[in-house]
């Protein structure tokens, strides 16, 4: 019969699908059972306590019990010096490229490289013989014209006597007077030539125009030198005193200009690369007459005596400028300041050594201290170490120093390890059951 044959074939076709559906349902039930078992297992506590609240959890539970070891510092009132810091370049107070003023053969070099010289010291000698000969020639011409002038003056005196006796014409007297004036002009020209020749002879001795330190010799003995040479004989730099040029942001210009216009000099210190050693102390000399539009900064120059030669031209130094001194301000350590959604705050010590979260208004910061404009009073104590585990109202164990606070915090026990989840959690729980 057709009907009796259709039922067995239909059952045989549906059998694989039924088996697959039953296997899938079994897997889903197994996963749900594992998830329920994992979520109901209590997490391990720090220190091995079986209950849900061990010592570490009690210490961080919103101030409801527990003690945190902290270090505190008092709110101080006093004068706070404010410094501006910048990177500066040491520049020689004066730099001179020594070149010859006359041409000739270089005969002598009388300085040692790196030597300290004074203004007027002879540094080199150029062959003076051509200039000595020119001076002698100018002197001879001067002497010859002096004799001609003297003879013309004698004739002029004679003509004046004859003209007074009406023995010569007025034209003859005028001609002789003009000749005397001509010889006087020629004599003055000759005197200028003599002075020029004597000056050139003096220039054959190349002298130091300023006092300072000479550098390396650029031209050797025996070379021909001229005043148009681009290479100098030597370079002299004045290093006592010496200058430092540095830049500050334009926002700080008003304070610096106000201090510079006062009656007291503005102190400046030059520090080494690590800002640990003060190389020299000086004063602010001047500031530039315009702001650099590309950087928004203004250049300043400070002057240092440099008696011990700690500063060297083209040396990079860190500059610390005393901009102003704030009188009678409240300050706290900078590491006591915390920042939240509602602004800056600190934890101060309340009654019973409990922490109190206090919003504060900050001002200028200097080094490791910051000015508090509002929120604290002089003598109050603020937490500087241990704030990461501190909450409002929590009891604190106060130690004497930050180092002691860190050591005590390390003895409070390790934090519980994060609990695994997912397949790792199921594997861990199944291992415990076994």
C-alpha cells in the first residue's frame, strides 16, 4: 500500500535532524549549568579569608572601616620666590676678527693660541720696510716745501717794504702773497702725507683691539696678508664679563619688564645641563625690542662676571631668572594635589585622623610647591603619600615621612589577583571540584 510505505521512509529522513537537535540542546544546557556554577562560586580574598570582606577590601570600602598608611605635610605660609626657566646660549661680550690694516709679508706672530691678551698688546708684525721708505719720502718732500715757503715769506716781507715806499706795483705784492698761501697749502698736504705714512708704519704692528682670549692662529708666518683678506689672523673673544642670551614666552614679558624697570637688579643663574650645579650668577641686562612672531617669545640678555671662566662662548646652559617674590602666601607640596571631575582637591587630616576631601583653588607653582589661594588654612595637614587608596572619611595611619609611608603600605598585603572569566573560569572551577 502506498500509505504504509511512506511513514517508514519519512521517519528515516527525519532521524538525523532529531539527533542533531538533541545534541545541540544538550550543549546549551551544559553551558548554562557551568555559567551558573561559576557565578555562584565566591571570589578568593586577599590574606586567604573565606568571607567576602578581607582586610584589603575593608581598607578600600568608601571610608566605612579600614586604615590606610599615609604621609602628610603642613600648609605653610611665607614668601615664595618665583623663577622663570629657559635654555640659553653663552655669547662672548665682544668678539673681534683681527685683520691687518696694511698689506705685506707676515714676519712675526707674538701670541700663543688660547692666551689672555690685553688691549694694545702686539699680536703680529708685518714687514715695515716699504712703509718706512714711504715715510722717509714724505718727510723729504715736506722739508723741501718748508724751505720754499720760508723763501716766499722773506720775499713777501721785502715786497711789502718796497710797496710802502711806492717802489713796486700793487700787483707784484698780491702775487707774492698768493704764492705764500700756495706754499702753505702744499706744506699742509705734505704734512698729511707724512702722518699717513707714519700711521701705515705703525699698522705694521698688529695690536689687540680689546682684552680677551685669543683663539687658534689662522695665518702662518711668511704669508702675504692684506686688509681685504676674508680670513682673520686670529679671533679674540671677551669672556670676562660674558653674556647669556635666552628666550621667554610673551606671557611672562610683563613681569620681567616690570622687575627690570625697578631699582633692584634682577638676579639670574646659569645652571649646568642637569640643573644641579650653579655655574655662575649674574644680572639681567636687557630684553629685545620686539617679540618673535614665529615662536611667540622675546629674547633677553644676562651678564655674568665669569671670574672663574665656568662659562664658555656658544655653551648651552639652563637659565633660572628670579621673576618675583610672592609675599605671605600659603603653599603645599605639589604631589598633594589631586584632580577630579569637580576640580582640584586635596585630602586633609580631619578630627580623629580621618581623611577629608577638600576642594582647593591653586595659584603659581614653583619647584615642588604650589600656592593655594582658597580652601586651606595655615597649619592644616594634607596627605602627600598614599592618596591612591584613600577615600573621604577613611581613617589614616600617619607616619613621619613619605619613605616610611611607602614601606608601611607595602606591608599591608598584596591586592587580590583578578579572577578569570569565561572558559578559563570554567576550567578553574572544574579543577577545584576534581
